C-alpha cells in the first residue's frame, strides 16, 4: 500500500472529527459510524470540511507584492517558490491533502447512507446525501483550480485532471483522470446535491440549494460555458439575493466584515499564508488605485501599512481575519458571474442590472452613477475590472487569469522583482498548474504536471 500513503492519515479522521459525537465502545475505542445521525454529525466537522483549502491560488497572483526582505522571511519554502513561479516542486503536502480530507469524509458519509433506511427520516437523509455530494464537488474544484491547466473544451480530454476518489477505501491506487472527467464529476456532484439539498439551512457551515447553484455557476464560468454559468447564477439569485450595504459597515474596525455575514452562501477558507498576511503582503498599487474615493471597498478592504508610507494591506476578509483567503461562495460573486456571462451571451440588459445592483451596494449613493455602457467589449472590460476589485483574496484571481489569458483582449503577463532579478509568468504558461507535492508523486506514481 505504499502508493496509498497519501491517504493513510485519513484513517484517523473519523476518530478525531467525531469523538465528541459518537458513543464509545466499552474498551474506549471509537464506534464505527453507521447511522443517519452519525452521518449527519460527520458533516458538522467545520474544521475539516470548511477549512484548510489550498492557498496557492492567491499566493501566485498579481493582487499583491512582497519586498525582498519579506520574501526571504517567509518560513515556508512552498510560499517562496509559489510567489515567483519557480519550477521547484512543493515539499509540504497540506495544499493537496487537506481538500482530500473533505473528499474522504464525504465518501465516508455516502458509504454510511447506502446501508441506512432513508424512510426513517427522508428529509434528513436527503439533506445529508446532498451535503456530502456538495462538499466533494467543492473540494474537487479547489484541487482542480490549483493543480490543473485551464479548461479548454478542445483539449480537456487530453489534459491531466485530478484523482477522483469516489469511495472511502484506502486500498486502491490513485490515478489522475482527464481534465474533462474531472469537471464532469464536479458538475455531477453539484447536480446531485441540487436534487436533495433544502432551500434553507440553519447551520451556517452547511450547504443549501442557492449555494449549489452558485457552485455550478462558478464551475461553468471556469469552463467558459457562459450560457450555463448565467443560468445557474440566475437560479441562485432567484433563491437568495441579499447583499451587504457597505455604507453601513464601520471602516475603522481592524476587520470590518463579520464571519457568516448575509452575503455568504457557503463559508470556506484557505490555509494560513504569511505571504498574503498583513505583515508581508502589500496590495498592488494598480489594484488599490482602481477604486474611486467614493467606493466603500477602498476603506473596508484596505488599510495603510503601519511601517511604510504609501503601501496598503488587506483587511477585508469575509472570514474576519488576515492571512486566510475566503474561498467560499457569496451572492456578490454570483452577481458578477451573472453580469459577465450575461454580456457574453447577449443578455446585456440583464448584465447591466446585475452589475449595477452590486455596485449600488458598494458605492456612496451621492456619487453612484449606474453603468450604461452598451458596447459589449467595453462593458465586459468594466465588469471584469469590477470582478477583480470585488473578489480580492477570494481564491478567484488565479482561475480568472487562467481563463482570461485564452482571450487576446485580456491576456496579462505577470512580473515579480526580487533581489534585482525579474521573474515573469507568461499568459497560458504551464506554470498555471501548480506542481504536485513531491510526496504525492513518489508515493502514488502519478505523473507530475508538465513544465
């Protein structure tokens, strides 16, 4: 079982995550979870299911920069090599392992449910069944966003995807699926979740129908299937459309946004990253200067660096902290998906309503002027600019760069300056698929991403 060492640590997951919930056997060993109640409680493991997703998707972007001294001070080598897009293989496994903890737990829940009589409590059974598929879809998508090349319909069947582990067993070898199969599995899981999740969910960390629609909208946007991205964004907003009014939020607070605020459809956060934290990460001037003085986001998202005049750091996390990207799903992101997809499929009026609805909640009412642009290209550029300004450190910029680099109008060459040396990331570079950690390759025998 050498090739399965990557997953061996998961055996202990149940005893760690469920020790407060399940009855103990007389010899103090953990009972094997086997009931609907056990399965339901397993999905309450917030520390596993909603935390610790890859942070690579923000470390490699153009939304911030590091000074030479700060880059050298990063304690994790993986963050240093990700920042300057080095060809060095990752040494730590957490960026890869953590989402597969979620996959394992979701598979364990689904395995339990196969032997449970759903008629004992149909509503709970459906919610748990749908929830497990949602969590697996979300985790697979996070892995794909970080470790695969961008989805192109014409090449997806030939490109490498990710291992699609669909059972909790640990005695079978992990193999990489195609990128096409990867995305089809993510879509299938989200659609299965949609059939069974409730419209409302009182537990803030658990998914519901609006979140599943939003997840599908995000996936289809990454796939550049704008017709379906629009449909699922619209479906999500038809169930829940609330936005925060940024004028009501106190910009003086160190972290202005409450966790689980009313825009959050599904909460999820990344691993802690020193690179994007307030001690090191400084916001790119081009991003900071793109906000008008009457845009509340400028004061709510950023504050002046305490030791460097003219530099700014990020404080606008929807997780109410620094150094952990908020990767979850929000209504604000769904409005942006609807706006962008709407323009691309000819629904300009609907796109204008979506983007103006969002901006009206972000800009001082005395200075708000609705966007009225009717030229498709110019309107699309405006919406994409707003997408970047809204979703700072939300895990989306890396996926957006991968997707938009395929369009001549939006290609962008990224540069870093470190120790007098210039590093570049060319559009459509193979480096947009992060290298798998060394242990994953050596223990599984899976092929490494190309360089």
